[in-house]
């Protein structure tokens, strides 16, 4: 899987996904962000290991193209703003293989509108959670070596009438492996809230 953005949410997702056994590519265009993420993840995954051995199954890249080239699932961690989301989905759509599923955390924007800017609206889904609520609730479990959602946390995913069953299956498997209980909601006409 590929995670776009090495800020707090990107680092949290990379850590949780790695602990769940997913190979992870973490991308950020800012070298300093990648360096900080690499150090943070090395310490969280194996504080006693030196260098790259602690980060087995994880790679750090500085271009979206390198991140998504082989990805089955891409989660973007860009700000929940219309221009940022449209730009990243447009780029991902052009660089990722046709099979790739896109998940985007958003509580304010319509996944139907965002998916419409791609050639694969059936492969787009919204993670309907604030970044702070994701990184905050299971953080204790992550730090203790337990599965990310071991506290039984629920995660809401918003779909559209065009969302493919395979897209739902990919996201269900991902969040279940992280220890969450995924629930799916068909986005109301006109977007969220």
C-alpha cells in the first residue's frame, strides 16, 4: 500500500499498516518530513534495532509516482480542503495502475464529487474521520504493540452508488487487519452533513 503524506496521520497509518503485515510505501515531497517519519517509525517498530532492519516491509519515497507504481491501495493524507484533495486524486489517477483503490480521509467533502475527478470513481472511498480522532484513539494500543484498533474502535467509510464491491472489500480487509470495525454508509445526495 502507499500512503501519501508523512505527517502525523501518514506516520500513524504507516505504523498501523506495517504492524498489520502490509508492505508500506510512505511518500512525502519534503525530505525533512520523510526523515522525521523514518526515525519515528524505526523507534516505534523496533527501538533496539539499528538502521533499516527495524523498518522491514517499509520504504520511504519522495515522489507520488514511486509510491503508487505497484500499489493496490493508496491513502492520501493531504489537508481536507477541496483543492488539495482534487489535486492529489487527479495525480494518483494518472500515476497508479488501474486496479488501485483510493481512500481519502474527509469529513467535509463529498466523495462522489472527489471521485468524479478521476477515471475510476468506482474505486474511490472516503474515510469519514478526522485525522486527530484516528491518530488519537488507538495510539495507546499502537504504542503497546497491540493491534491498532484492539479497543474495538469503529471506522466509518462513505461510499457512493458507483462504489464497486471490490473497493468495499479492500477497505474492509484493510481496517479489519488494523483491528477496527469498518462500517459503510452510502453518502447522502449533496455530500456529507
